[in-house]
């Protein structure tokens, strides 16, 4: 299988790309998307990883893309969904690549299952007990205000909003990412995640994350307005051996802003650390 295929396992739809020829002897790569994206965001990364000889997999989180909702859709449920998915595919140790929400979900899963982690690529996210939400997230957390905000969303305005964040968000991407907002069940899943994601729960995870002691790349957009570059430097203090790569001119949606550059950075990092996997 050389082209990316859409499949399903453990209640989650996922995209998978594998090399046409011989598979490289190494862990598969598990990519977790952020908000409001889906596994579609990883398409260039998946193809580039497959071309490098690696198996690459990216699920749609519950209620996103082709994955059905898993009510009520709490933070803890998302973490459990990744564990079920990992077990169902019998992936063993993986390179874990996370962005935005994917970091909050994936890093928590990684800390709870350290034997499942061969290496990390962390992009434009947070994982700190004193973390603060940006303005839109705060609005979504408020009862009533969050519902009104999402009910006021319409496809045209949503596409224009995405385009204002990144030139990589074309109409095809907007159509894909709109799907979670097109149903009451999807909108409820968004609100539930934000309202159950309590950063204070991360207190015991700080030491667990640094204790993973696996190759780690911090890949960040220079001009991230939602998870500013200061967060990358904070991760670097928590994980001193981590490599930090800042993508000049890119914002929060770094994989949309610079798809080829980010994919190449991910592959190059894994190549450099092919013999050190935990």
C-alpha cells in the first residue's frame, strides 16, 4: 500500500500510508491531529513518512472526520480511545507525533503508557498544569456562550476564518474540518472536550513526561498565536535532550503553513534517531 487509505479500527476512522517497497525496520508512526482539524491535516506527513520506508497512521478523533462521536466526549475518553486504537492495531512502540489537542490527548496517553513510546514529535500544544486557554477556548468553556458561538457558525464564515489563520487552509480543507460542526452531536463533543480539559489534572504528568527519556523533537511555528513559542522553550526545559526546530514565519497551524518543510523535519529527526528508541 503506497497511497494513503482510509480504514477503521476500535471505533475510529484512520488514514494509513505504508511504503511501496521494503518496510524500514523501525516503529510505526502515530499522528494525532488538533482542533478543528482531522487526520486530513497529516496527508503530506503520512506520504513523506511512507516514502522514507515507514508505516504512518493518523486517526480521526471521536466525532471528527469519519469517526463517530463517543458521547459525551471527555478528555479522559479521548485518551482511552487512543489506547483502544493502539491495542486494536497491535502497533507496539510508536513514534508519537502530536499537534494542538493531539498533544493534550497523546502526551497524557504516552505518560500513562511509557512502554508504547519510541519517540515524540510535539508541535504547538501545551501540557502544563498552569496552562491558560486562549480567548475562543474560554468562550467555548462557558455554559450558554459556547453553545451560542457554535450555533452561529456557518460554513462560509468558518472557511474565511481558517483562511485567515493559514494559507494552507483551502476550500477542501475547510469542507473536511467543517464536518464536526455540522451536527449537534459534533458540536456537543467539542464543548465537552473543552469543558472537561482541566489543566490542573496535569500536575502529576510533568515528571512522567520528562521521565520518558525518548528522542523528542519540538517542532513549532514561530508566530503561533494560540500556543506561543514560549511553550516550546518550556517543553525544552522539561525535556532537556529535546531538539527544538522553529519554522520561520509559520503560525499555530504549522503543518498547514509549511507542509513539505514540516514533513521533512519529522523524517530527518527520525532518521537521526533511528538507533535510539527509548
